[in-house]
C-alpha cells in the first residue's frame, strides 16, 4: 500500500462585480465544508451601513485594515488545512495575484472563479437587494451609476489568468473543484 499525501486545502477567490452571485456561490461552498470569509460582512460589523453610518468616500480607507485582517484569517485557516472561499470581488489582476500568493504561501491550491454577468443582470439583482440594504451586510446600496462606474474599474480574468467561469449554476463550479477538495 502506498501512502498518498493529502491534497492541499483549496482557496476559492472570486472575480465579480456586485450582484454577480458571489455570496450565493460562497454559501453553496460552505455547505460543502468550505470556510467562508467575507470582508463586506466584517466592514458592516465594524462600521455599519455603507453611506449611512459612514460616508461613502471613506470606504477604501476603512476597508484596508479589514482586508489585512481577513488575509491573516485566510492564512490561518489554510495552514490548518481548511478549504476557504473568500466572498469578495477581486477586481484587478494585481489584487487576485496578491491573494493567490497568500493562498499558495499557506500551502493551498488557489482557484479563481469568474462570475460574469451582463449589466442588466447585475442591475436587476442589485435593485432587488437595494430594498433591504440596511438589514443585510451583503446588500450595500448601489445606484446604477455606481455600478456603471465600478464596471470601468473591473478587469475580468484573461487567458493568462487561469479561472473557472461561473455561469449561474453552482454545480458547474463544484464539479470543477471536486478533484481538488481533500476528503473530510
């Protein structure tokens, strides 16, 4: 009998705009045993409602220490052998490379999932969520002009950035991950 080394934990990073399905997908993965880390929920816990409890323009400044703490938590979970999904948009190749390096350095296999969606799909989902934004840390209020501005800053993964494309069916992502997930 040969000893097969255990598979490393998996770190799922997502690239997607608000309304693309990141939270829905990340919650599906928690049902499969992944630990879910969500910077938006930590922002809500620390600072309250975006645009209500703190001014909109200070979000990037307030988010930096939250992201630093989430990165530490991610590293600790991965080093402990837990697979993790980070419920965050990772809008740029540089940001994704930084977080992939955190996962790799912690001994995990990073997997990037791209959640592509049209403007109409995103705006329809965000419009529905806007009605509940004060009660849900994942439902930050966005206007359509915010979404249009965010789209100009979002850089989708290209061919040189390996990724799994999410088409709205979580089963497609979970099938792509099945070969990588260590047995529990």
